[in-house]
C-alpha cells in the first residue's frame, strides 16, 4: 500500500509493506523456514520547506534458515549483516530542509536491535546511527533528488550515494 505523493522522494504520505516468504521442500528449497517482514515509511511536511520522515521496520524468521537468510539491520552507518538475528526491529527518522529550489540538507538518526532465538528484547545489543547529507533536485518534473550521506554507527563511519530516498529498497 503506497500513498506517498512521489515514489522517488516523498514530501507527504505513507507506504506500508508486508511480505511473507515460505521456503520448504515443496517450494524447491533445501531449507525449511519462513520470513515475515513489515515496514512503514511515513512522511509529513512540518512546514513548507521542512519534511519529516519516519521509518519502522521489523523482520521475523521462523524455522531453520541458513545463516545468510537471517534478517539484519539496514541502517546507514551500520555495516551490512553486522547486527543479524532471527528477529530484527528498527526505527529511524530523517529530516529534510529545502534550502533553495534545488538544494536540501538532510539529518537522520535511528535505533535497532537484532535478537537471537530465545533472547529478550532488553538483552539484545542496540545498534544506532546518525548523520547528515545533502540532496540536489536533479529532475524537478519527477521530483528526483540525489546526494551524499555521511553516517556514524556503533563501530564505524560510512558514506552513501543516494538516488531518490534512502528507504526505497
């Protein structure tokens, strides 16, 4: 379900995504497990030139998946698969301020956890990210913004080339 005003870089609206995958002998898989993913991206204009975005995402894995099929946290500044578990949950916010017709500044921050089997939410290690960047409106007709983000996670820094919105995966 997608009610954002623009697929590439939304200024308002929401997107809800739910996915269920089954892997079993009858599907041709060598493994028996299921994955359930739920995600919400919500954008709202706080002022004419200030767009506030919020993201909530959770993944659940049931059965006996191979290690490479376990979900992991997808946060800027956190290395891929650094926080991996049978259940993941994250929240993130991104604030965009339009400085002129074409240029924007972006700031973001988030938290997430990856839980092993039979691990409580409170016992799981918390991952975080924060950072900022800029966007340039490269196609006004389509509302496409591109830019660069610099992010800090628990272990390292990272930089990202962004086309559209970072949450469009």
